[in-house]
């Protein structure tokens, strides 16, 4: 018995994992950078209504959810439909050194930007060294 396989099946599967499908949208892409005492995190969310974006922090897990829906129009026939629709979700594990109580979020030109400052307790601090009775005391 001869089994026939589609030589492009694995390529199609890999492409769907990267780009997503209509029933299972792709993960939103993210960049992060440190600028001094602030971490900036950028999420690509083109075409997403800002009211559908939900940002939550629980303990040290940051979760971003957003939804993009196709606008249906009466009498209009869809010819090509490749842009992923549905709910997009991404979780990031944040370090204990970030002050999530002061997290700020903005959305502009399809990019969600989060600014998360480094907590004061994680910033470098000067230690004074005292002298008394021939022994040095370190205060922190």
C-alpha cells in the first residue's frame, strides 16, 4: 500500500503556528527594552479597538488580552480573508524588581506600550560605613 503525503503539510502547519488561523489567532508580538529605571514593553495589536484591550497583573504575571473582530457589511462579499481575528493573549513573567503598582499603558498606531518602573528597593543604593570602637559598621 502506497501512502501519499502532502509535502507542504508540515510547512503549512508551521506557517499557521507563526501567523495563526481564523479559529486560533497568532500570539501578539512583543518587544521589551530597559531605559534607565523603566522597562518599556511594546505589543503589536494592529486594528484592535482600544476598548477591547485588557491588561492585568496578578502577583508577577502580566497578561494582555485583546480582540479584533471582522466588521461585516450587508451586501459585501469577502474575497480574501487572511488577517487573524478573535482574541489575542500574551502572558509575561515579571521580575520582583519591577513596581507593577506604577505600571502605565498607552495605545497608539496599533502598538500597546507598557511602562513599568524598577522598584525603589531594587535600585542601587549607597551604603554608609560608620566607625566606632575600632570596628566598622555597615548600614543599609
